[in-house]
C-alpha cells in the first residue's frame, strides 16, 4: 500500500477549544516534581541499579551466544548423519 499526500496552501492556527480540560492542572510540573527529578535521570543508589542492568544485559548476551552455538552444532550434527 502506498499513501501519497500533497499539502497545498498556507499554515493555519490550530482549533480553539471550548472550556478548560478536566481535571485542571493535570500536566503541570510542580516544585515537588522538580525537586524529585535528578540530573540525567540518575537516582540515589544508582550503582546497584547499574550493576543489575549490566548483569542482566550480560546474562542475556551470554544466553543468546550459547543458544546460537547450540543451534549451529545441532545443524552440523544433523548434516553429518
């Protein structure tokens, strides 16, 4: 399926909305939110979380490598028989 579009004319402002959104101030960032946010998204105790992340990624990589080698060996054994 191919979708071809052509846009003509000049840009126009978006629609005006009737009324306010409910509940009000739902998406505002408060002073508490700003204080809770840390630079670059790092949290206290980030060393443990980083170690967990590295261990998880490392274990997943090793598992995929083992499964890849196992698959290759199984195919070679099947061809030899």
